[in-house]
């Protein structure tokens, strides 16, 4: 169930997203691809929280489908980035909680997408 959050909190969430992005970048540079992928995905999730809080005053609980639904509501079917969010949620689980490991290519792609997603959100909050 979505949580109500004061819209002013959106800026705190985007700051956290940026922090995770820079952590992912450092991990990538040090060839820690699982950590880089996980932190990139977390950056996207936090940026999405900032977006949803800014527009709706709500953020998703622990349910991934709820995060995507809130994203769609906040985007109002215009410039949705739900594919990026969905992939980030999947990859975070895959590389953080299973036996699968991230490759350099996986980590690089998520890092680039995290940066673009954060930049997209920053123009909307």
C-alpha cells in the first residue's frame, strides 16, 4: 500500500538517488559490477520515489508493481519511464539476491540509465 509523504520530501529522495548513483559509479570504476548494478538500480528506485512524491504525495511501499503503477499515475501516461523502472527493480533483485552476477556490460547499462532517469526526474520535481 502506498505511503503518504509530504511533497517537500521529494528533494531528499532525489539527493539519496544521486548519492547511490555516485556510489554505483565508484563501484563500477573499481570493477565491483554487482554492487554497481545494485546501487544503480537503487538510484532509479529512489528517483522514482522522488518523482511520485513530487507529483502525487505518495511513494510505493515494498511492492514493485505498486512502484510501477504510481509511476504511471505520476507520469499521467505522457513521458513514462516505466520500462527503466521495471528493469531496475528486476536487476536489483537478480544481482543482489540471487546466484547471478552482473557483467561489466550490465553494470554500465544500468549506470547510464540511472543517470538519465535521475536527470529526467530532476526536470519534473
